[in-house]
């Protein structure tokens, strides 16, 4: 069989003779001359009209679809306002729903124009898979952002600490969380990392306990120190009265008696009271006979 095929190939001429080429040209001219140009023009006009009609229908679907999407987004905004949905979650859900609705609108327009949507979907899926593999880390951060926005372990304005970083939450994006530190630095923490780590949210509760550790000398009157410290705290309007401040003796160290001081304040008053009381105790307690010990070394010189 292979031998016969090789023989036929060898017999076939590599260059078509001029006579055959002329004959083929004459046949083509005859076909063109016998064409029904009126029917051809009619078919072209009909096809052009049908294509124009599909384009008009696609444009109508586009403009009507955009209005429907705007109407749906307005309904979502009203529902968010009624249920007091947090700003970051609201922005994310609006963007997600709008993107999904726009994709559905594009597919409807493509199908109206007569494009095979199955092949289009296959191409879109293949491109999505390739992009997903290339941006796997970014997609993990996106998933982390979704988790944070849904579970809401913190919100914009909260002071948090996570992964060794702390600051006030400025924004919760789809890929990272922006923190503003007390010294006005901006830190961007990847959402995937912060979503899977321990988060300390100092703003979750309305109140917070302020702790001080104060060392006094052996021989000082603990009762006097307690009375004076409590008087300072009770005189400050920022200290909450329902949880009265307390002073405990916590440790008997080698050269000092350590006191633990605790008072409850509102979140906004935490640092103000903490710093003010540090200065006040340092200035006023020595006048009441309370001394602050510090490390000393006695050196004896023998001759």
C-alpha cells in the first residue's frame, strides 16, 4: 500500500501546466458571470439588516442592564443603611455584586450577538486558571480580606496589634489592611497573614483597665501609699466609679516592695490617664514620705 502511494505521488506533477491553469481560470470566470447579483445583493442587505438589528438589541440590553444594576445597588445601599452595615464590608459587597452583575450583562450581550458562549466560557476559565496559578499569593490575600470583612474581628478606627505591628486601622482592603501607628507611620499588613494570626483588638470594648506597677522602699508605710494613690485616682474624672480603683502589694523584691495599681477608664482616656498618673505619683508621693528605690552598690575599700 505504501509503495502504491509513493508511485502516485511520483506520477503527480509538481507544476500545473498552463493549459490546465487557463481552463481553471475560464471556469472561474464563467461562475462569476452567471452569478445572480440581485439575489446576492438582497442576501447581503438581509444579513446586514439582521446584524444591525442584533447590534441594536445588544445596545438596548446594555443600557437597560446598566439601569437595572444601578437600581439593585441602590436597594443594597438602602438595606445597608437600614441594618447599619460596617463601611468596609459595605464597600466590598457593593463592588463584588456589581462585578458579578456586569459579567452576567456581558454574557447576555455576547449571546445576543450570536457568539458561542460555551467556547467563550472555556477560554475565560482557562485564563482564570492561569491567572490564579500566577497570583496564588494575591488570591490568598483576597480570601483573607473576605474572611476579615465577614467575621469582622476589627473595623476601621480600632486600635489593634497583630504580627508584631500595632496601630489604628485606617482601611480594610481586599488584599491588605492599613494601620496608622502612633508616630504617624502607615503599615500595610497582608490580609492572609493577619486573618490567620492572633489579633489584639484594644477598641472592641468601651472600657479598658489601666495598670501601673510602682516600687516603694522597705520601711515605707504601704497604707499611706495606698491611700494617697487612691485619692489621686478618685479625684480624676476619667476614672470610672462603677469599677473602683485598687492597689495591691504584689511582690516583695530584694530591694523594693512592688505595688500593682488598677483603674478602669473609657478607651479614649487610656493613654491620657496612664501618662498623667505616672507624673503625678512621681511628683506627689515623695512629699508623703514614700520613696522610690533604685539600684545601689556599696563599695568597701580595705587598706
